[in-house]
C-alpha cells in the first residue's frame, strides 16, 4: 500500500544521497548503493528499501532526460512525479 507522494523534504534527502553516490561514480571511487539506505531510511516517512531503490531509478530517469550523468547501477524508471524534475534541478 502506498503512503502517498514523496514530500519536498524526502525528495531533497534522497537526491542528496543520489548525488553523493554519483560523485563517487564519476570520480571512479568505489561505492556500495546498499550502504546508503540504512542512513537514509530513518529520515524518510516510512519508505521501504524498494521505494528508495525505485526513487533512485526515477532520479536516473530525470537526469537522463536532462542529458546529465546518472548512476548506471540505477536503471532509469520513467514513471515519476513531475515535482522530482524540479527537485533534481534545485
């Protein structure tokens, strides 16, 4: 059961997490996607690990649409809220 749309705060938190991982990827530093989730989950509104993974894929889709670098390990999922585009652009 869905708990609703992601809030502005949740989007900002997950995007910051995504960009931290993207920076590692672009710089060639090793990273583990799964290691980011435990620190992020308590800050979100009861989101599941699967919801976090899917939102990361949504962020990849937004970045791909903007012709920007995205994390290859997060295959773009194009079914996202339009508010995510604004959040990524911020």
